[in-house]
């Protein structure tokens, strides 16, 4: 066998081996990526999520996206600003939801560490904001920045062309938060709904 032919055969064999390795390597990568996403985007507290998603007319994956973004499914989470629990409600938001739900004095801010109560209150807040603004993205911005702040944004044509969607966020942190909610929501659909179609 001539030297040129030998080099051609060796090169062909190397290319075949590299192709096989790339194919299986990509498959392994995709499987490990999915396993990572499943671990980081669980369907935790599904009994409560599904209960209050149904009660408040929300997509359950929206609630999961908020929990994932807010606390990473840690029911004992406390933010630097004092927000508590799975959906990270501040005390003033807790008081407002408590009033709206008509709960008595037996429910206290300490109950935000109880998964069911926290999800009930957080889901109600997401429901109210979605109804109020008519858009999940704008509701998420208000969950993060406050209803008064975001009401001002949607009334300003510099930020919202239609008075519903925010086209130009005046707050980078709010824009980042909404993006995180949307990324989490997309991942939930990718993981748990793509197999059903």
C-alpha cells in the first residue's frame, strides 16, 4: 500500500471514529442536560400548585416558574429584603393578600414558611396581577417591582405602546426577572409537555 493510500485510509478511519464519538457524545450531552434541567426544575409541591392553579385559573407551570425563580423550591428561603418562603412574599404583600382572601388573625406572616399557605398567597397574587395587567410578563414585572411602579410603566408610551405589554423596561433588574420567569416557564414546557405532543 502506498504511503498516500495509507494516509487516506487512516484519515477515513479517524473521521468515522470521530463521527461516531461526536454522535454519541452529543447524545450523552443532551441526556445529561435534560437530567440537569429535571433536577433544577422539579414539580415540587404539586398537590398545592395544582390545587391553587385550578382555584385561581392559572397555568400550573407559571406557578412552578415563580417558585423556581423566587426560592429554588426552598420553603425556608428568606431574601435580603425579608421576603419569605417558596414564592417570596414580603410582609406588606402578605397583609394585602390576607385581606383580599378574608383570612383571620390565625394566619400570620410566619405562615409564609408553610408551603401550602405560601403557594396559596403567591398564586393569588400572580392571579390578581395577571387579571389586572392582562399579561403574564407585566404581572411578573409587578410581582418583582410592585403594582404601583409597573402601573406607571404601562401608562407611559415610552415604556408601553399598548398599555399592556412593557416594550422597554426602565429597570434592568425587572427585565432580568421577567426573562428568568420566561426561561423557567419555557424549560417547564420543554421538560413536561414536549413528550405529550
